[in-house]
C-alpha cells in the first residue's frame, strides 16, 4: 500500500517496538514515522533500530512521503496488540 503511519511518542520505550512490529506485519511497504515530543527514555534508540523515519516536533502531513497517512493518536501504547 502507498501510505504512511505516524506514531506520536513521548517516553514510549515499553510499547514502541511492538507497535512498529505489528504495523510492519500488516504491510511491509508502509512508511512509519515516529514523531517524538521530547522523549527522555530510550524511545529514540528503539525507533532508530527499526526501519522508521524519526522527527521531533514536526508537522506530520509535511513529512509524509506517501499519498495517504494515518495518525495513531494516543501514542504507541494505544495501538500495541496484547
């Protein structure tokens, strides 16, 4: 598919990895953007270890390279499968 998924984060080290893995299982061609709001834990390290784009305090729609984007409100915790 030709779309981007935006994951807003702030100290999401517990949930970001599984969230990204779940999205990649659904569609390996999706662009995943981690939009961080000033994390002080290891969220940045997790995002950099996955195939993602990382931005701090950016306008979501302007950084997407795809025609469609999905913003996951509430951060990674809300969208991680149990």
